[in-house]
C-alpha cells in the first residue's frame, strides 16, 4: 500500500480533528492560502519541517505522523 501524500494526510488529520481550514490557520498562524494549497496538492515545494511541526500541533498529533510522506520521497 502506498503511503498517503502530505496533502492527503493533512486533510485527513484536519477533518478528524474537527477543524475547518480557517480554524487550523487561526490556530497555527499558517496562512489559509498555504493550507489550501497544501491540501490541494498544488504547492510546488515541500513544507518546511517547522511548518509541519506547527500543523501537527494544530491538529493534535506528533510530527512523526507525517514522516511516511518524507520516507516516500515527497517531503524535504
């Protein structure tokens, strides 16, 4: 089974936490447009680890849940 992409994982975790994109943006200080681009898979660059840390904290999970995205060669 292929590991989820960063976009899929972020969308899944945000929805599971009951947050809208706007609420996640407000909670983390990450611009709404950035969250939308990442969830849509339209960002040209992988997120920085600092951004991953903020998003993970925002949805209430440890950063390591995103590690499969990097191991699959998607992340930076």
